[in-house]
């Protein structure tokens, strides 16, 4: 009977040791799970922040591209107006020279 009691006590001690080990592992697992959830939350926040920043940069890029197209169009229109203005001025200058020559010719006739 003493031997059985001794074996039973040994089994109880072994079981208590196993239960203590199990409890310790469960606590570690719970702590790991808590850390994992915190990291997951942090990761989600970072992903959202990164996505928002990328969206912002993309929107700004689209706005700048649109504005650049508008400026290019304004530049083209201004160049066209300038060219027409120069053509008109050139034509006007030619016309004025012709009038001056004509007046010069009339003055010579008057002198004769």
C-alpha cells in the first residue's frame, strides 16, 4: 500500500507539474496573441496611412497633369496670337512702306 501511495503521489506531482506547464504555456500563448493583435492593428493603420498618402499623391499628380495641359494650351494659343500679330504688323509695315513710296512718287510728280 505504501508503494501504491508513493506511486500515486508521484503521479499527482507529475500531473500538477504538467498542469503548471500547460498554464504557463497558455499564458505565453495569450501574451503572444495580444502582441500579435497589436501588431496587426498597427499594420492595418500603417496600410491605411500609406494608401491614403498614395491616393493623395495620385490626386495631386492628376491635378498637376491637368494644369500642365491647360498651361500648354494657353501657351499654344498665345503663340498663335503672337504669330498672327506679327503677321498683321508685318503686313501693316509693308502697307505703310508702299504708302510712303506712293507718297514719295506723288511728291516727285508734284515737283516736276
